[in-house]
């Protein structure tokens, strides 16, 4: 068989069945830059340069409908991607334990007892390169003559979401399916595991109840010249 070869789908539970359900993204992970990084794949899930095929589903749950017909829901969600970089021995720090070698390299993180968690020496954001030349229009400032500045930005995945009160939208997800938006995309592995922080916009009906972000992540890894998919912009 010719063409790209990808692994089996992951993650699987302890019975070998694909774990395709939704998981709650904790409120502590809200805030693209300063929030607690929420780990969504196990440590040692990937190797650098692999091409990852992702299937993400985001369930736009309704938390409150007071008054009726005016649900409190998320209208836009943003995910900032964070990658756990490896240490020596071809392993993520924390596998099987965060040992002395990891402490020497990455120091202790902010979560006592599980030092890889939210350790910003371990988790590094994905870049998106903005090319700026002498012929560009500011902002940002143009580069020097005969040069091109690669302005390194943090990559953020943004999803505009459907209204969960839309009957036509809901009808596409018969029970027990959950109304949700799904995307499939390829991404080069830039570390050994993936985490995220998020931010969202809410159509708030005046309730103090926050909509709960729910995310389903399925993936397969392969070899497809993954770096070709880390595009530049500008």
C-alpha cells in the first residue's frame, strides 16, 4: 500500500476501546497566556516531526435558559496549544517519574508532587511565523533593507460556534449524541504531549452560571513531512 502510514486511533481506554467522549476543560485553564495548562494527551504520545491527524469536537452546552429561549452559551472558543518537550533518554519529563535528571533540566514546576504540570520550562507554545519585509505595511514595523523578519507568534485555534438553541442544528445530533462542532486538521508534532489553555466569548443572558467547555480529542500519528504544515503568514 502506498501513501502516508498512520497509527491506530488514540487515545484508548484500558479495554482498547477508543475514548471518544467529551472531557470538561477546567475553569483554571481559562486565559490563553497565564492559565493552568490542561493536558489533553498522555505524556509520550508523540515524537517530534510526526504528522498528527486530529479530530476535535467541541460541545457548546447550554448552562442556563432564563429567560426561556435565550441560552447562556459560548459563541467563540480559542485554544492555545502547548507542547511538552523531551528530556534525555527520548522521554517526556515525568515518564515514569519526574526524576533528578528532570529537576536538573527543568527545575521544579508550580504543582508540588507532579512537577511537569504547568511547568513553563516543559510546556512550550506552538509558533506561527509572520514574515515581515521592507515592503510590508506597518504594523508591525518593516524589516531592514534586504532582510525578512520572522516575527514569532503563538498559534491559537479559534472556532466560531453554532447557537445551541437552533432546532435545525440540534436535529443533526440525535440522542445520546451531543450537539457539537467538529473539525479535522493536521499538525506537526512539536513535543511529546499536547496541552492547552483557552479563552471564550459568551452570549450571556444575565445569569452568573458559566457555560462549561467540553472537548473531545482523537488523533493518529504518521509521517507526511509534518513541517510543511506549519505555515507562515503574511
